[in-house]
């Protein structure tokens, strides 16, 4: 059994916002409220997207008609998993229960030593 650091991506919908910074703040706050206090070990950050023209990274936020979709990155440690696939399934299950109706995608799974 190994330990893994699992990174998931979530698409978070935010309504009635005027700026991308407001959307980011609301998305992180709402995700944090749904994860805490039971899942306070899950780290929540804003994802990045590379610009197709210049390839510079910027925050994953798309804003139109006062509605935004924010790409969040959720990271957690999974202990005693049988494989990296098993660790990914555990992370998606644990986080998915707290964030119902939020699309999740596994970005990365890395083993670590305690």
C-alpha cells in the first residue's frame, strides 16, 4: 500500500458577478464552505490555463453575462491506496460527496513517502 498526492480539477459555476476576481473569491469561498469542517485537509486553489497565442498562464476563469465558470484545483493526500488509479477513485469519491453536481477530473497522481 502506498500514499499518493491527488490533484483534481473542478468546474465551478458562479452567478451574479461583475469581475473575474470576484468570481474567483466566490468560487473558493463556496467550495471551502462545502468542504469544511469534515474535509479541511483538501487544498483549494484556482487553476491556470495557458493562453493559446502567447502560451502565458492565467487564472482559469471565463466570465460572460455576469456568470462565470472558474476552474478550481483541489489537492489531497490519499493514504494506503493500492495503486494510483485506486488513489484517484478514493479522492474523487471523497471530494465528490461534498461537492455534489460539480464536475471533477483527475489531473495528477503522485506517490509520496511519509
